[in-house]
């Protein structure tokens, strides 16, 4: 399962999503720090199929976790080169044009 939350500002729709077990945790690697806050990521807990559907209706994505990032990669939203690892956790951002 994946947590998803859509943030709307004007015509932009940002999908914040993280794997279920990562919500509320903080990851660090050197000076990089990633806080998977409940305020930003903690929305609705959905299946992978529903997550796939939600990625089709947004203009920006901010993803954390093996499942969320891998699904977006297989759908062609994110390249592997655009993915970073912070504290052992995958993180990626994408702008959909």
C-alpha cells in the first residue's frame, strides 16, 4: 500500500506519495535529509493500482520508497537516472509535461 496526497495550487496538481512503512520517518545520508512528514505525504492509503491511476492526473510528483518510485519508473514517469537514494530509501521528483 502507498500513501498519496494531492496538493493543488492553481493549475498545478502535486502528488506526494510514499510507501506505507515510511510515513513519519526521517532518512539521512551525509548532509542530505529526507523527512517523510505526515502533513505532506500522509493522505489516503491506496493500492498500487489506485496509485497508478492517481499518477495520471497530476503535473508534479514527489515520491519516496521502493514501491512508489519503481511503479512510476515502470510507467515511464521517472527515469532511473533521476532517482536518488537517501539513507537507503529511494526518492524521486518529476514534472509531467
